[in-house]
């Protein structure tokens, strides 16, 4: 998870017209939320090289009150013996797909009569907004895609054997960039690269076909390409997990080693990548972080501008921007750059970590959940009403004793809300609710309580305003001044939120096996392969298309199934919600 930047839409080039696309106009490269735009130099900070791993996949399990086994690094990924060649050619894309009724994927293809058939490879689907190249379909396909569309590049790459026999293993949508791990452990990246999020240089790259010329950076950003620096290591770095924030990316390998690249931002602009005064603000290629190079990791999680990394011994390292308490310690404003230096939290025997945009979580071996960071919409789930929770506090509502022995196995947060997945496939939500983020209908008891609380808060604010006016009036009269002309008060605004983690109900009875929270929207994957979305999606990130009146569906207060003709015959195995775009990965069952 992680969260994720919002943006001002740029003028768009057209998306190929079909039942799931929307036309636009010419494209202007406007980057939202970027107070500073870094010029790529290709010079990464000179630090040692090391590595990273994954346990982000979640499967439904029966309630179990017994302690979880010790954390171990994932099994090694086999290194292919066939030589690699042309991993990053300038990509060529097939012509736009045929209409849905003639699509080759409208129904599963005939299967060979093989007693031990090789599983069909997995390929990503993409939807949402691609103004900043988030689709990875080249510079001419931007705008909005309303429903999941098979990713043309990876479909072709899979047919050409560039991804290994299994195709794509993992997808991760960041703020405005995406990462993919293929079956050989190679990391592919695309999207905006102003702050080095792609792990490769995209500016000033020599063009082999034009002497003295360079390749257009827009071409290099909007097309998926391998993060070659990981493969250039000795031995090659083969990833099993990745996480993506706004401009920070982290990869983990099977031996538990970690690599990071990109940059962190603070509220006043670019913060940097490392704490050292002489270090570059951007890290364009993957590096090992010296402070934690000797640690062995099992999980990584990225917020908007911070990172959590869990060791196999159950300890958490945190680094990045800590202005909202997301690092679990107080950060002095004038020394906020110190947050770029990884530090270890006091928590022990941790089994699960998770992040929201500006908040963080951990679950220990007993199933106790801890939350900290920004809490202005009560998104940490802790009982304290403070706007910032500076140190880890227990989320008592999710204690296994209150859940009948069930426990949290996955956590994913958005900008101001959080989802929790339990080991029985149940999902709980907490936090901001005015955009449907929590997935609860208006008839839920907690929603009724929320309305009553909001009315009480409005009354309190009105009383406070009246008292302040009276004090000003008395002060003016005492000083013999003419009373000021009263300016009418504006409408009273209060934060709309659900303060206690509450069960989210789905139309399908099957257990949920994976969750992913975007900025203000969410995805949930059922064991059956069904995908549900809900929340605020004014950039088509809900993937729900149009309603009966032909209007784009931009708000879903409760989970709605994501349906697309182009997904017919496909079994979804993974989902990821980004800032304004989403990814899923699936295969056609044999």
C-alpha cells in the first residue's frame, strides 16, 4: 500500500475508443503535488549494494489463537539458464484490441489434452487514469480507461517468452508509477520519473539509432522496462516483492535483502533520499542502505513518503518523512531530514506490517495490532482522538480476544482510511467516510452514530464561534471602539469518519484473500477470483464503468463487483490500487 498522490488532470491524448475507454485531447506534462521537479543526472548516491523479500500475499485461513511460527525468508527464486537478451528494447505495441464480442479473451481458449499441463501465464490488467504514463501503454494512450483492460505490452512480452513461464507474478501501483515482478524475478517499471521512482534513468539516454541523439524521456517513462541495475549485480538481484509510494520504491529478494530507489518528499517540498548532507536528493538506480545492509527482511511496505521493513527476527525498521508521526517517533521540524536514516522501532516479535499514506501498522505474534501516524480521520483505529499518534498504540478493537480468536493478517491504508483483512477472510475498515472509503452503507449502526456525533460537533463549533464573537464585542466596547461589521459565518465543516474498525459486507459470501487501498478507493479480491471496488473514483479508478443513465460511476459507498468483458475467462490472483490507476493480475485457468 500504499497512497498516494492526487493530481490536477492534464489535457489528454485520446484513449483508443472501445467499450472501456474514454477519449481525451492533446497531452500536457503536468505533475501534481510536486513542489520541486528533480532533473535526472543518473548519479545515484554512492552507497553499498545489498537486497529485499515478500509475504504480502494473503490466503484465507481458519481462526487460530496459537502463536504464529517464526518469520522466515521466502524460498529462493530459480535463476533461468537461458541467456537474456534485449530486455529493454524500444517497445512496439500491437494494434488496438478488437471489439469485446470478437476479443480472443472473451472466453477461455481450448485446452490441450495434456495430463500434466503447464499453467497458463499470468498477465496484468490496467484501468483508471493514465495522464502521467501510469498505464504503461506508450505516450499516446493516456486519458481514462473505465474498466480493466488486458495490458498489451505484457501480453506480447509473455508470448515472446520475456517474462518466464509463469508470466507476471506481482503487481504494485504507486502514486503515479507502477512496478511488476515477472516469473524470473525481474522488476519492470513505468510511470512518472521526475523524482526517480522507476529505478532507471530516463533523461539523456543515448539513442542507438541516431548518432548524438537521445531517446525521448516520455517514451522511456510510459513503456514498461526492466530495472536493469538489479540484474547487473553479482549475483543478480531477483525480486520476490516490491512496494511503491509516491516517488519511493523498494524491492526484496528471496534471501531477504533489500534495494531502494527514488526520493522522499515533505510538506514543503523535496526531502531527499539519504540523510548525508552531500548525498544526492534523488537515487535513480537501486542501492543497498548501509544501515540495514546486514539485516534479513521478510516484508516491506511503502506509505506515500515512508517505508517499513520487517526483519525475519520480528523487528521493524522505518525511514522517510516523519512529519505526521508515521515513523513512530517525534521528528523535530528543523531536523526532519534525520527521518531519512533508518531506525528500529521498539516493537518486537512482529509478524505483519502495513501502511497508509501517512500512517503505519504492525501486528505481533499474539495478534495484537498497533497503529501510529496521522489520525485526523481516526484512520489508525486507536481509541485516542489525537490528530497525530506519535508512538505505536494498540488498536484494541482488533485484539484477537474481541474477535473470537481471529487475527489480522493484512493491512492496507489510503490517505485517511484503513482496511484490515482477518484470517477468516473478513474485512474491517476505519477512517474517512464522506467518499465511501469505509465501504459502509448509510443504514449501518456506526454510520447512524457518526451522523449524531457530527451534529454534536457542529453544535459545539457554533457555540465556540458565538463565544468568540461575544468576547470580541466586549473587548471593543471596553476600549470605546466602534463595533466591527459582523461577517456571516461560513458553513460548519466537520471531518466525516468512522472511529471504530467495522466489518465490511460484500455481495459475495466467499472469503476475501487480498485487499488494497488507494488514495480514497479500495480493491478486494475474493477466493473465487471476483474483484470488488468501492470509494471515491473520479478518475475511473473504481473500474465500474457507467451507470444505467450512461454516467461514469465515480462513487460507490459499498463494495461493487468489477466486471469487464475483457476479464471473461480469467482468474484474478492479485490486485493493487494506486493514486488514480489500478492493476490486477490473472490467468486463464486450464
